[in-house]
C-alpha cells in the first residue's frame, strides 16, 4: 500500500476546468504533475489555463512570482497514457462526467499504473463503488472531489466506495491536506455526495423558476447573491461550474434518485445550445464583455424562500438517509461553495415550519415530486430546527469555537474559514457570549484569540453581508457593535493574546492588546473536518 510520504508524482487525467485546476493545486504544493488529455490541443489548453491562473494568483499576491514559475515547471503535459501514469504514485481522474467514459479511462490506466498506486476520481456524483470495480485495485480506489475553481475553493470531499480500504482514505486525506485543502470524509457513496446534493438542486430550481416564468434570471441571481449573500448568483455559479457538468450530475441523480431530480427545461435548453458557461464564453450570461450584470436589489422574498425550501428539503433527505449530519453539511457547503452560513442554518433561521408550508403549496400548484417534503425535513421541523435540540451540552456556536488548549487558557477561534473569518453580527453576538463564559469561568486566567485556516486571522467585516443589507445604517450598527464587543477585550481582567497568521484587516485588526504583523508564508497545519473531541461549548438555537 502506497504511503503518503512516498507520493512524489501525481497524474491528473483530463485537462479541463477541474483537471487543470487540480493539477495546479498539486504543483503549487510541490508535487510533480503529469497532466494528460486525449488530444494535444486539450492538454495545451489546460496547461495555458494553469499558466493564466498562476499569473492571476501572483498578480493578486496570493502567491509569489517564484512560486508561480516553480509550479508551472512541475507540470508536464502528456497525451500518451502510459507515459502519463507509468511513474505515478497517485492518479486523480477528472475526465467528463459520464460513467462509460470514466470506465474506459480506468481500464486503460490500470494497464500501465504501478501496482501500489492509488486511483482517485474527481467525479461529482457517480458511484465510486461501480467505478472502482473496473480496476483490479478497488481497495486502492476512492473519490477526491474538488470544487470549481480548485485553486480557490477550500473543500475536498474524500469519498469511500464499497471496497475502499481505510488506509486509502487516510492517504487521500493527507494528500488533500498537503494540497492545502480541507478534506471532509463522505461515508456513503450516494449520488452527488454532500455539496452537490445541495447545490445542484438549487441551480436546477433556479432554472425551473425561469421555465415556469415565476422569476427572471437576474431577479434570481440578485436574490441569491445579494439577499442570501452567496458568493455568486445561482446562474453565475452554473456558468462557473459548467452547465454541461450540472446537467450530467442531474441526469445521474434523476436516474438513480428519481423524478424529483428531473432537469428543468431551461437548463436543457442552454445545454442543447452548447452554452456551457464561462469556459465556452457563453452560458446563462455572455462572457465576451464584463460578465454577469446582476442588479443588487431585484430579489424578492418569494424567490429566496423557494430556494431555501428546496435546499432544506435536500438537507432533510441527506440526514434521513444517514449520508451526513446538519453540522457537517453546513461546514462542507461553506467550505466547498463559500456560503456565508450553511444551508441547515439558513433554513433554521427562516423557520422550518414555514419552509414545509412553502413546499406543500408549490407541490399543490405544480404537482412536481421535487416539492414532496422529505421525512428528514418534517422531523427536523418537529424538533424545532436542524440544529435545534441536537445537543445537550450547553451552548452551540457556529461562527466561533471555544477551546481550552492548556490549563487556564480559554481560546476563542474565529471559525468562518470559507469567508476568511470575516465579522458578521452573528459572530459578534457569539464572541460577546464567549467572553461572558470565559470571564465568569474561575479556571480561565488568559484568553487567546485565533482564526481558523491559514489565509486569515480575520479579513474584517463581511462586506457581502453588508452589501446585501438594504440599510446603510446596518453597516454603521455593525461597526458600533464590533467596537463594543472587541472593546471588552481591553477591559478584560486577564491577558489577551491574538495569534495572527494571515490577513488581519479592518475590524479583524482591532487590537486585543497589541497588534502583531501577519507573517507571510507561516502556515498552520490544517485538520480534516471531523467531529471535534476537544472541549466545545454549544449554544442552543
Ligand atoms: N485562478 C486564479 N484566479 C482566478 C480563477 C482561477 N482559477 N478564477 C477566477 N479567478 C480570478 C478572477 O479572474 C478575478 O480576477 P479579476 O478581479 O482580476 O477579474 C478574481 O479571481 C476574483 O477573485 P476575488 O477574490 O476578487 O473574487 P471573489 O471573492 O468573488 O472570489 C470565488 C471568487 C472564490 C470564485 C467566489 O466567487 C466563490 O467562492 N464562488 C463560489 C464558487 C463555488 O461555489 N464553487 C463550487 C461549485 S460546485 C462544484 O464545483 C462541484 C461540482 O462537482 C459541480
């Protein structure tokens, strides 16, 4: 069995939007990368994309010029499979999202790949078990699902197939960590795993709304981007992911999971026209000019409510089918898609009873099975929320974490990694409450404040949530609220130390006692997302 320390060469099969991004991530982390596609022009185009992206990252000072040059030098393009995988320790496959194509590729790879090497597929939805069975190493086969664009998205879903050995999953997780990503383990090989089971139905529902004329594309994108505060509008995201990819994932879910996942006519139309998105220059939007022109104030509560209801229904199904828990779903979607809050939390905030009603009404109106309320959602609604009543050990925090790293030290971790630990009113409320808890705890004699992830201590106020608030007064209020809460640090009757690693901007630079300069290139070791066993106080919703 291949050990993580033995991995030097990673072969990436497929140089498209995911393949080139995964190759880039691996090269940036110091691995030798063999990038392979079926035609010279495809590999060249993937190589050019890596070059473009590395330049962009350097231009934005996310990496140095030298790091960009070194990474590019580690990538070798290939068309010949034998040459590409003959010396590989790990293969990551990112060819088109079709079962038959992937199976053919694996059969081919198996012939030339060293026996102990591991194969990982970047499939977005297909069965890992079924794919593994075309190889002679199903125990050394697993899923490693990256998010688009891989260089920017933090999450890697590490998926176990029916035959995958525990050691293979451990190596895949270590590799994801070495790639500077956060792995989350998915135990159940079910279509779409975790994140796509939320995102793809969300994008499909956006298309259904256009198909049935209940809203326009720009109204929906305005609601998703500026009211819900997602990093991109639903259609903008579709164009980023690739409409062909979304469509293939949906087709597969439709086939395996049933009629609820029927692709919307508007999505079919766009795919038929080969408007695949950003990568082809045209998708829902046209990318010749400045790209999507999304108005800031065209969203409605109705749109938001319908989309949240559909996501909540999916969360319910994932929980009822034991694929994941609300807390892990929230964390995965925040890291994989940059959501400001997880879908379970967003749904809880709107109120599950109201969302059940919305689904029932839409079900009656349209007669479509996708609005059938899932058992998991009904149960959660009866329990007072996905996060309601699931913990009995006190208080639940979702934006921060409290730890006790040593005797007498209380640590507050800003825990919004996907949003660079930016400050929101909810985070401030939790911070305030954490200070209450630590101040009144006799065993705590000092406070340490840190941020999760290796990019930022805190990048200041969350400007997306500010932009989405219609009232400028809310921004002023957030600033006052911040001054009051952080001001408490100065008055606390014990020493406060900030462990700053990465950006500390705006409100995130508010001095606890003294300001430390962020050190560049000083990286924290990232832990996989798992239930934490250290002390964690939780706030009941
Ligand atoms: N490499 C380098 N730079 C890139 C890039 C890449 N691959 N892609 C985009 N950029 C650049 C852009 O060109 C832009 O540069 P300019 O400002 O010069 O035009 C810049 O990055 C934008 O970055 P910013 O940080 O300024 O903007 P942002 O804060 O909006 O971040 C984003 C961009 C990280 C992509 C953010 O919009 C985001 O998180 N979007 C959500 C994406 C998402 O949900 N992905 C998951 C999709 S699901 C999936 O992939 C799974 C599947 O199987 C279908």
